[in-house]
C-alpha cells in the first residue's frame, strides 16, 4: 500500500488471549482499498484468531481495529458486517440442512447496497443455479467453499476476509477459487486472506505478513521477499526483522 494512501483497514498492536495463552501479541498492519493482503504462517501461528478478531468474534485484550477511519474495536460482528467486513470462516460453516440458496440468503440479511446479489453469485458460480435447492450437506468441499464465498459476497463487503481458503481442497479446486479473486477485486472488493500454502499466498497477494506464535516475523511486498527470508520467518529458523510500518500508532 502506498504511504500516501489512507488505510481501509488498520490493525494496531492487537493482542488476543485464549485464557492464559497469548494467541496474538501486538500485531499491527494495514490494508489499502483494492488490495489483496495475505497472512501466512504455520498451523497455530494465530492467523485464524487474527481474522476472527477483525471480524469481531474474538474480543482483544489490547489494541484496536480501525475500519475506514472508524475505531470498530468495540462493535459486534453484525455491525462490522453492516459496515462492510464479511468473513468466510475456516471450515465453511454452512447450515447443512439448508439449501444452497437458503445459505446464500442468510448472507443477504444485513447486506449493504452494492453489485452482488443472488443473480451475480450465480453468474460467478453457474453450477449453483441447477443445484440451488440442494441441501448444503450434500455438496463437496469445494462446492461448500464456493457457497460460503457467495454467502459473504451477497452482503456486499468492502473487505472480504478469507480464512484458510484452500484447506482440504483438491489443487484444481483451489486454482478455480483463487481464479475468482481478480474479478472480485475489479468489483471493488478488498481481500484479506489467511493461507498456510505460502506459494499460493505469494501468487495471489500484493503484500504478505507472516505470523509465528502470535507475533509478526515478516512483512513486505510479495514480489520483494526471497524464499530464505520467508522460510526463516515461517519456521522461526533465525530472527527475522518485522516491518511494523503498515499501521500508524
């Protein structure tokens, strides 16, 4: 993100505990409008906790979440959704007894005005039209992920939070889903994604932040980070110098 461009989302020294465990330790970064920003790290690094804290599902111990210049740290999830923060959670979390279309309509409950509605989602995922009355429990993992993305899109988010987009999916399905991201960006959606697959994240994102045990170990432009630095930050092989300049204090 350009230093002159105002941040659409700024995470400022965010700290989150699970009981006595510090899951996030003073994490700071910012995301500009129209950007794809990736959070990488091994399992247990704090990636999903970070995304859930931004969405309002985990109250922070300290720090702030600022969205479009407004401090939303104390707002409930529903209010964040109404302002344009939509989460596609890890594991999809669809309602298995509801149909494809019923799951999509759940996302439209607090929808903002914007380009996405049921018809637009069906254009993105044409297979849903014939199967819109099928229960979500009967879908494959990739199909459920597509419905979860569609459910978030009908809320017309300004920022789409994607948690472990490729988890448990076949490579061809992952490629198909990631192939949608440029079209979402062109529609005005900013993307913040969590991903264990470093190669996939580096291809998709303009900027990347790495977490290790809840701390930032590396941040920078994807095209400027070399493999040794990424591996060191990811596995904690040696001290990597984090860049906390993404978000002002």
